[in-house]
C-alpha cells in the first residue's frame, strides 16, 4: 500500500500534512494506532523542520546524498591525498553499528582532523552538517533497514521516462497518468511479487562453506544467548580482547577504534528467522553474508553445499584407444 501527496512545494507545512496523513490513513486501514518511527530522506530542510510533528521518530539521512555532499565540499581540502584519507575515515564511520560507538568515533575523528590545520574548514563543515544537524547517516542508526533512499528515488526517473516524458503536466492530466502507473505497477507486482524471504545464492553458499572451513572455531565467542562474536579475516586481536574493548569503549584515537571495528564481527540472532544481523559491510547493507550463512551451516540450520568433483581440464580429451589394442 502507498500514499501520495500532491503539492506545489517541499515546505515544512507540506511535510507536516504528509506525516499527519500517513498516521491517520495507516491507523484507519490497520484498525490500530500507527506511529512513524523512522524517516529516511535527503537533506531537505523542510522535512527536517517538519520532524517536530513526529518527535519520537528518528530523522535518517541518506548515505548516498551525504557522501555526495561531502565530495562537493572536498575543495575545502587543497591536498587531494589528504581528502582521500578523510573520505576513508568517513566510510569507516558509516559502518558503525551502535549509537554510543558513533558518538565516541565522531569525537575521535574530529580530534584526529583537528591536528592538521589544512583540514580545519572541512572539519567545521562536517561537524556542523553531519554531526550536529543530520547525524543519522551510519548503519547503526537503523539496523536491518536501508541506508539510502536510492531505491525510491529511482522511481522518479522511471516516471519521467515512461509516463510524463519529462513534461510538467496539469493536475488533471497527471492524475490520469498516475492511475495508469498504479495499474501497471499492480500488474508487475503480480508477475514479480515482493520477496518476503531471503534466498541464498549458490556462490554465497560456497563462499560461506569455504569461510567456515578456514575459521578458527575456538575464536567463536558467545556474548549472551543470542549474540556471537567471530574473528574477521584481517583481524589482529582475539575475540576476547575485542569484547573487552567493546564493553570498555576506551579507545585512545580514531584509528585505534577503526582497527577494533574491523578485527571481529558481531552477529545477533535475536530474530527467529533471517535476516540475522552481522556487523560486516555486506551484512549491514545486504542483510546476509558468509558469516551468517556459515554459522547457520555450523549449527545445522542450513545444509552444506554439495561439493563437486574436480573440473575437467582445458583442451580436447585424449582419443579412446581401440578395444583389445596393444599399448
């Protein structure tokens, strides 16, 4: 189900009307109260102001638009090599999976940048825009949820290309086209239904099985009934040390925190069914990874892939000799 608001602008009042309408409409359809918990969008100031209408909701910032804006301000850093290092710091921070860790990482990263006077202008811009004003652009701001609105915005191009032909239409003409769009999309949803369950591809199963064979299983650490910690491929500390630092959160600098972040993966099995939660990049963004699938294989919840014998080599096979012939 969807809702459409036709408006001439993107002012705060427009978004307030939208938020009120969504809650009223959804409550009426579901016969129970509906509360908006998250709003994901680009940096539209009108939408940010309208969040006062839903004070309990978290205003998420699209990661794609955020890093795009940062790149537009890269000119504040004259040395391009330094910008690449700054960009890498931002990418590492985006993969943080916890609010408290993000708060610590923000402070440590700004402290790191403050040591270089050439980064001052960009540091001030970044702190104001992406730490104080719109801080919820990291994966942990809404776990197991999209971090960009690219999927939704891709419909804009489809509408302009296939329906409006990039023309500004009067309301009466647009409503007719909107009706045709709904009919077309409804038919598409019948032919290609929305995927409700995760399916594991064969190449992922094979990668997970390979990872499981190489895993030092003595390093699998169970934090509680539903949370496990496993070593990462390039980790340089034991899972026991990783958990100790996770509880202490006393990193001395940003690079030390990033090193800790990349040294192990935390996997949560609080959900009875997939998707499970893993803090690796693939797990955060695609909701499944070799770590999750490998552990499911280890526990017997997923079958091991059937191994195939050695592949036939290249070139033509040797000719078969005649029966009863001598060598």
